[in-house]
């Protein structure tokens, strides 16, 4: 995910490095410096100790959603997935390859990876992912404002096409509009806190077929404006409230206090979730009404 730079910073130490911390009104520690590097090594080095895990939770759910969207699609035509805030193509890696998020943490923090230049890492990663490619992979297109991250994901072959655009600030380019015509599943594991209907409206307006939108949303954030936008396109949003997912550990007590207060203010109970030291997300799945009936949300959730 790529973050939006925040105002009102103070400096704090995370994993031995100085990072800026948002003011109390914004609450979360930004990691802007790791989202647009030439390769993902700094991303995994920084987020590993914080146990960032949302893409892991998305892996099984997105695969099940993809299988449902694949029904009725003529083989060998792959389903097109648009990953919003795609970063370095991590969701695409997990969707289309026999790897886990833990595998990627180990891969990118290994001594072998550390010793390589970015060009050498890209070449190594091409072979790494090619050897683990699943049968009948999805066609993944990526959208992220981080141009370096998009470039890496394309160079390695994780995404077929990438667009370094910020739809919160400007309308989509014509190439992005053309690519969005084929999207049938939109995925988001990070960044929903920074998004509004301005990102979703033009994408859904371009889509030729009904689209599913699967988003992991922090419990500190309201998804209501986006759900209302999706409803205007005939999509019903279900919220998996009984199954919150850990996102990452808090960087400090101030961040935890912010999260606990924000969740309580939203009318939810932080006990056993944010009170235990982790941000938590909730899956929001938006689909046409007939698909809500045909593919119950419970069937797409991970096994207990």
C-alpha cells in the first residue's frame, strides 16, 4: 500500500530507525519511505517486526473470490483482477504463486537478497516467481501512486500492467480506463483509509461486466462513503463483522490509544482486538445482489 503524507509529525524510533509519527488527530505512524523504493526489501524489513499480515489474510479469500468470478468465463481467458494500492505486487504474488507471506518475508530479508543490486534482485525474482507460478493464473493489473513500486511489480512479472496514478487527485488516464474495462474483481489490502469514492467511481464506470470489490478496512476507518458509491453501481456491501483480522502491531502506546479510542467512537468494541496490541481490519465484500445469494460470504471466509 502507498500512504498519503500526513501533517503534524513528530519523530519516533521504529526498528532502530527514526520515523515520523502523525499527530494525535491522525493517529497512525506513516511508513511513507518504504512504499516507493526501487524494490521491496525495505518494505519487508520494516513491516516484518511489526507482523504486518493483511495480504496473508487476503490470499485465501481472494483465491475463493477469484474462483467464483471465474465461473462462466470462457477458458482460457483469465479473470482480470485490479489490485488497488498494489505496492510491489504482493497480492498478485500471493494470488498467482505457491508462496506465503512468510515466504516473502524470508525471501526479501535473506542474506542473498540483501547482497544484490536492485537489477540483480529483479532478475532473481523473475526466476523465483516463475518456478512457483500456479496453473491458470489471474491477470492482475495494479494501481498505486508509487511509481517505483509499480515499476518493480511489472519488471518482475507480478502484474501485467501497472498504473502509477492517484485517482484521489486526478481522473484516470485513458490507458487505465481501457484496462479497467476488463476488471471483474477489485482487491484492496492496504490504503482504504486514504481512498474515497473519487477512486472507485471512474473505475466502476469503465467496467464492462459486474465487479466484485473485496477490501480489508481498518476498524478505525469508516467505509460508508465508499460503500454508498458502490451501491450506486448496484453492488451490495457485506461486512464480515464476526471475523476481524489482525493488521499489524502498534508502534507504540500512543498509536494503540488512538486505535482503541477510534474503534470505540465508531461503536465497536476494542476488547480482544486493538486492546491486545494490534490494528485490526474487517473484510468488506461488495457484489451484485444475485452473487450475494449464489456465493454466501461465509463460504469465502477462511476455515475457523
